[in-house]
C-alpha cells in the first residue's frame, strides 16, 4: 500500500495536466513582439552549439499554441544549405512520427490535430535514426532536463531507441520559452533523454 505522502500515478497525471494548462497559458500570453525577439535570441544560442553547427540533417517543427517559433532557425539553415525536416503523423494508428524534408517551397496542410505538415507522399522522408539534430517543442522543463510534452507520446515512441544510446545522434534538443521552466517535474521510465534544452536565455546542457 502506497504511503499517504507518496504521489500516486493518478496524482502525477493530474499534476502534469495542471502544469500543461498553466504553462500553455503562459506562453500564449506572450506578445508577437516578445515571440519574435525570443526566436531571434534562441537562434543565436543554438548557433554557438558545435553539434548544431556541424549537423547536416536537422528536424524542427511548426510553432503552435504559443510554442517558441523555429521558423527563423529554418531560414538560417536553408541559407547554410542544411537539410531540414518536419515531423508528420505516420499513417494509421501508430504514435510514431515520420520526418519529411522541408524547404521554403514545401506545401503544408493541417493534420488531424490542426498542425501543419508536409505531404510524406511527395517529399523525401528520412528515418529518425539518421537525423543529426532534432529540435523538439516542450510544454515544460526543469533544471535537471526533465521535460513535459503534450502527453501524446509521439516523440517518446519515435525516439525510444535513444534509451540505449542517449549521448549519440540524433541530438535531441528541447526548445521552450524560459517562462516554461518549473522547479521540478516527475519523470517516467519511457521519457526520452534530451541532449540539451534551449530557450531565449541560453542553453541548458544535460548530463546524459
């Protein structure tokens, strides 16, 4: 029988849901000017990371729901002649993500969650394990590198192979606003380890 002071799995789920609600509201409250400024600062910090600068195949995402926007990162990567990719939902009921090439001319359309993605039937697709760097959206994070996602489990499922070699490629870097940091987050055994978390204030390196 669990100790009365020990959080149950249900307690942790409720806590995470509450945090998601609060942190999503915080990032949505940022003004367009604040969002733009944060995105530019984020790019500067990432360009100081050797792993990022050396990478040739980099996945990012289309910002949604107040997420820090990596579109300026994509534009910089195109200037540097890097290959960029966006996550798409794998057809069927799988929670695995596919990564499809993304250029300035790529046509995007909303998926079943209303998030824009390229057509995997028309664009080149790269297996997740062949990416060099993956820039992932986060809902919340703490100083130890624990992350809180939307709860769908898509990134955890896709990069489950990283549990065997957390320090190797692809380097998984979480992106967030600094206002999304919390004191401590509960973790689960299926959470994938991150290489770093980057915000507009700097890069938090994580000991993997």
